């Protein structure tokens, strides 16, 4: 593979300065260890799955709850799936949680509870792609793996002054990472880069004056370092209208059911709803004729998913317990903590208006 003209610039990448900075300024995170110590693979596995599409501050209490409740891979593999999904509620992207359980059970059944050390073997586990596999291999096992997240992509592009969109040069960035990765402290190296990206080399307002990589960084010499990486033009997200029904019986219980395992909010507890997920009004719900005796809440809820925005209209009604409901639904108490974010927002709106 031919080198890009900018690649030669990385020959002098200052890993030693990066480590010096990291030794003084590293974030203290509950899943992190510092070389020569290595973080348990289970902790890296949990944190990396939780951190996909979710910020560190949000993840910390979830990680702490999971490690208290299921302290090792054997405990997680034996856990009740509904309990794990309930503990995950609020993190979003629930396929991550389902894959986490599947991966845990596979590690126990196929690897006797010991995570494989190579990225290639790790990628065979459910929900683990190249980045997560590389992170576990490097951070938990000090392997010479490729670890490139959004922060590291941004640093490499800016350091080399590469004026191309990231999607266009992803294979090249992997080669650059392998070239600059030192033979020592391989577990610390990606975490040091992540910390620089999270605290200094920010997407919109990089603080180049504090950066340990400043002297060699070509973007730092530009009038607008934040102009790199080049950003693709974002298309506006489509908006889907949805109806959600909060149904309560005379005893005060709510009608809740588990969503299908595959698809949006898969396997999570939810109120009856349709439209926002592309579905039509189910026959059993239409048969209740709720238009005649339901109350429409004044508040509408907007919730942003990765690929679309849901605009939810909420209806509330009291109905008799003996009304037939479909399989998978039952009357039960409602706990906001057990609901995914969209459902929790709608439930909060209901409580504000009715109680």
C-alpha cells in the first residue's frame, strides 16, 4: 500500500511526550488501570460496550452498578436477561445489552470464562466489532492491536494535516496507528490518545496550547484547527409521528409489555404504541376504541434516535382489568428506572399532567 504524502510526518510522532502528559493528566476511571498493571478484560468489555454512543459521565454509574450486581463474567452469563435489560435502561441502543449477555454466555461456554486475547477471536463474539476487539486486546492484554475511536481518528487526521474525510481514509489511519504505536505501554497508548481527544483535541474547540502533541501537529499551525477532519454534509433526520397509550386499570396498575427482541428498543418494557417505529396500530389496541374515552396529554415528546426523530402523542385512559390484552402484555406497577428513555420521557409527561 502506497503511503500518502502526509504519512511520513508520523515518523516522528512523540509517544514519549504523550506518555509524560498521560502520567500527569490521565482520567481516573473505574474500569482503568495504568501500565504495567492491566485492567480486567471483563471491565474493559463492559465499559467499551457501554461507551458506544454514550459519554463517560453517563456510563460511570451504570458500570459501577453492573460490577456490583454482576461482578464477573460468570455472574453476567448467569443473569436474568430482563434484569440486565432493566439495569441498562437509560443507556439506549439496547442491542448492545442483548449482545453483551450473548457474548458473556459464549465466553463462559466456549472459553471457560477467559476472554480470548487476539482481536480476531474477540471479533467473533456478539456485538464486538474491530474497535472494541482492539480495545480489549490492547487495554486488557497489552496486545499490539489497532484501537481507533472517534477521538483517535480526529487526533491522527489533525496531526498529519490530512484534508480528507475520515470515511475515505479509514484503512490508512489503521496503518498510521500501527506505525506510531510504541512497543512499550501498549495498554496505555490508546487510552492516552483518547484522553487527549476527550479533553484537549475537542471537535469544535481544540485547546492546542495544552496539547502534548502540539509541536508536531500540522492542524495546530492552521488558523482553524477545528476545520479538520473534513466533515461530510449531514442530511436532516426524518421525523416519525407516533402514538403512545398509557392504560391504567382501576387498581392503579399499568399495561406494559416487552417489545420484540429484534428492532428498536428490542426486549425492553414499553407502553403500547405505534407509528414511531414504522408499525401500524395493532388490532387489539384499535378494538379498545380508545378515541371515545381517552385523554390526550397536552405535552408531546420528541426523542432523537440515531437515524430519525420520534414525535410522540400521548394518550391516557382507565380501562377494566378484564379487557383482553395480547400475549406479552400484563398489568403491573410502573417503575421509571425499568423503562427505556423514550418510554420514561412519556411516563414523566403523564405524571406531570395527571398527578
